[in-house]
């Protein structure tokens, strides 16, 4: 297409030069050549317009992608900060030493031994349930380490705390 325009423009330029150099008011420019040149220029301009629309759409999409990327980066930064704060909080909580001493006024070694035995039986699916005596179960319910609904017993959050605090400590009952 560029060669067609170039050839037409070159021919018209030669005609203009001849007319000017000969001082001829009559130029031998053909109407057909002018129309063809105008058509080619119009097509080129239409194509250029389409390309400009494509470029503008691309730039708009690119700007949208940058906005999306920036908002994602901001979200990632916020989440990262939240995770760091939570990690600090976890480290702080884990550094605290919890002992059984505050509970010694109402939790006995026998209670702890019974609670650990209950937990062992619950962890063993083949045990068929716990083997504690009714009085031991009632006592664990009384101190809040176990709960009951009908015939089903489960360890409460307080019971979990007692188990985790005394984990690794051998509790013996006389």
C-alpha cells in the first residue's frame, strides 16, 4: 500500500515540477490518479484511526491492570503486616508459662490422672470408651474438666488446659 501511495505521489510531483518548470498552467494530472490517491489516503487514515483505537484500548486496559496490581500489592502488604502482628502475638502468648499451681486449690493429682486417662481412652478408638469409675467422672464434671450430654462425655476447654499444662508431667495417684 505504501508503494502505491509513493508511486502516485511521485507521479503527481513530477507533473507539478514539469508544469512549474515549463510555466504551463495546464498540468497533465489525471483525475483518476488524484481520486486513487485520495482513496488510498482515506483508507490509510481509517486504518490509522483503528490502530489508534486499539492503542487507546490497550492503554486503558494497561492502566486498569496497573490499578489492579497496585491494589493487590496493597492488600498483600496489609495481610503481611497482619500476619507479622499475629506472629508476634503468638510468640508473646507462647512465651507465657502456664502452670497447674493456680488450679491446685480445687484440682487434685487424682483428678489430673483421671482426666489424662479419659483423654487416652478417647484418643484410642478401639478402647470402647473410658474406663473411669462413676465417682471419677462425676468429680471431673464437678471441677469443669468434663461435660456430659446424656450418656456422652467430652473434655471441656478447661480440661484441655489442664491436660496441656500437665502434659509430660507424670501424675501418680497413691
